[in-house]
């Protein structure tokens, strides 16, 4: 147990935190397991998008660009990943 007279340290400012903790714990393990899976799926999707963008940047550069000489315009093609939402042609 927390010790003798633990209720003496209980202040009104701590009650919202205790209630929030009780609410979140009452959601149960299946809820939190699902949220963790969603978070890991999001992380892998972001990593995959980053690697695709890195590959596009590396293949879009030509050797003549390093010395400042003009080069022909480069066309970049964006590929939408399964599950990605929004405008795939958006810039930003």
C-alpha cells in the first residue's frame, strides 16, 4: 500500500488526473493493443513514403546540376501508396 495517511496528500488538483487515469485504464487491453498497431502501421507508412521520396530525389538529379550549368527540365512522377489519402499531386 502507498503508506499510512496517503489521503492527506490527496489534493483537489490531483482528482482530474486520477479520474482520467481510471477512464483510460477502463478502456482495456484490446483497445490499447489496437491503438498500438495503428501507431506502428502509421510509422511504417511514413518510413516507406520517406524512402520513396528519397529515391525520387536521388534519381531526379543529373550530374550536370552540380556545376551550375543549365539542364533540361526534370519530370517527377509521384506514386500513391496503398492507404494514402489526400491529393497525390499536392506539393508541400
